[in-house]
C-alpha cells in the first residue's frame, strides 16, 4: 500500500503499471527527459496518498490487478477533478479509454507508442496543471477585495506586465490614460488604480463620455450655477467637483467634442474647475484616469482630438491587451467566471470538453472579457456557448516560427469547433494526411470532441 509520505511533492510524474519491464522502460524515458518520476506496480492507496494540490501528472495502465486504471481515475477525481490522468491502453482497451476520456481523463496512449508521444502528453498535462494550481493560489491567497491579482486575472506576459504597471502607478498621483478595446476591462483597471492608491478612501466617480448627450456633457462634468442656461433652476455639482479628494474615471474620452476637450485640458493644467455660469475657479484635488478604445494620436493627426490634450494625457499610458492575445488566459478566465455564475445560481459547474475548449481558444473574442463572461454565464446555465463558428486568429507578436505555430493551432482549433466526428473528417476539411493531423493534435494539445471518440482512428 502507498502511504502519503511515499510520494514527494517534487514528483512530476507518478507512473503506475504492473508490468515491471514496461514500468522500467517508461521510467527511464521520463527520467532521461529530465522529469522527476516515481514508478509503482500497484494503484491501491495512491489517491489517498497524493497530497492536496499535488503539482504532477498520473500515468497509469488500465488493466491492473487489485485496482484498475478506471477505478483509480474515479478515486483521483473524487479528490481533485482537475488532476491530469493519462491512461495506457492495450489495443482491446480503446473503447474503455474513450469512456475514460469522457469521464475526465486527460489523454490515453495505445500500446505500442513512441516515447515522444508519452513525453509530449506529459509535458502538456504538466503545463495545464501548473496553470490550474496557480489559479487556485490566486483565488486562495489573493481573495481580498482589493487584491490586484484577484481583479486582473491571468498568467500571460501581457497581464503580468499590466499588473506590475498598475501596482507601480497606483502609488503615484499621475493621471493615467488606459488604452483598450471594448470589453477589455478598462474600468476594472481604473478601479484598481484607485483602490490601491492613497486616494482609496475618497470617491471613485466613473462616467462614460460617449453615453452623454452633447447638450448635457459640460453640465454633467463641470457643473453649473442656477440660471446658467434655460432649465438650470438650481446649482449642480459636476462630476469633477464631486470627485474632489478621489479619482475620476472618464471613459470613451475620444467622443468628447473639441470645445469640451479645451475645458478638460485647462482643468488638468490648473487643477481647478469653473462651473457653467460662474467666473470662480474651484480648486480640485483629483486624479483623472481617462480611457479610450481609439488611437488618440491618429485622431489628433486627423483633427478629431486635440493634440495638446493627447500629449497631456499620454504621460502614463496603460495598454490592456485584447483577449485574443492572451493565450490560455481564456480558459482560466472562463473557469473563473463560470464558477462565479454557478455559485450565484446554485449550480454545479462541469468542465468544458475538448470541443468546447477548442472553440474557446479558437474564438477571436471581439467583445473581449465581457463577451467571455457572458459565454461562461451561458455555460454555467447549461446553455450553448453561443460563439458561432470559431475565428482564426493571427498572432500579432513573437518570432516567425512562434506566430506560424500559433496560427496553425488556431486554425485546427477553429475547425475542431465545427464539430467533426472523426479524424478522417477533420483531416479532409484541413486537407492533410490523417497521420500528420494526429501528430499536430498531440503537439498542440487538441482533441476530437466527444462525438469523435478516438483520435487514433483511421491513421494513414
């Protein structure tokens, strides 16, 4: 029997197979690849022995005496439903393996298999395991309302860099210009800047300039005195004045008229506001965070935005990367939003299957995080993701090889999302040999959907 002390936390691969020769050969393969492996001939007691949040992968044969691989999978997922389990099968066990995949197995390998196939599957599973555990750590240790990592969720270089920039700028009094597409989370970033600053106890006032009618925007922002214009029966305190001592977040700044832009520039320079109908300047102690979805430099060149205001705002710019540039953050955020939605509705959240994961990764997300949150809400309610056909995404950064590889993965994922039922059908749609496609599916961590069953079928 296996005891908890037997399995070190540093172990990356726990290999279980009752065949001593195969066990030794696979152990050697994993060890030579630089992976820390422990090998056992019996699955009994393994599930109970693994520590919580164990950072590894289980590779197990299906047919073993005492406790078989399917029973082990059930026990392991009873303790941790996200633990990657790779099953080794004989030729006659393929139907069982397909059943196991539907029950949550990460992958299965049909004997005989090349050593590279095993290594590739293990490495991909380890990468996903690290992602899952880092997400758990975010939720557990940074669950405080003001925790930056709990608000700007993600592990991609773009979101990590954004968190660092926000943490640095929050300690200053500098005005900030946030650049990002619709739905990318500009107000979330603005709120984080406020809550992590010395102004956190002051007001946070958010206003969308694009939602204000031209006739009321000046009064709404700067305020007015009684009698300043027809219908102004009493004094009104504007948003800038109301935000005194705190932060004003001004979204869609590109929609402001040139006349209002002149007044905003003066306010930023003098830190004082003049109500409509008044000649008195009211001193302000505010931080202004502006946001735009447009290229303000281009707008300035075209005469649609004042160049002097652009340069005044562009001292501390923050760019929020669109979701299509954030890689596996899509799956991490999808789970985060799905869990929140399931909790609100009192429902259990199932894991997305291979086809759904491919659709999520292949979608272009024109609505960014807001669109993803809506998709997660639908998923939690048991509805279709509502993504339509997955889009092909061309990466904007990286060297040529990395961009070509990412584009290839996106193309295959998009085709998978269309619901092909077999490897043959998918290969025909992509115009490539089935063996080549099979290798690329493994390389990119993609799988046929539940209806397709076995990714090993019908190889050339």
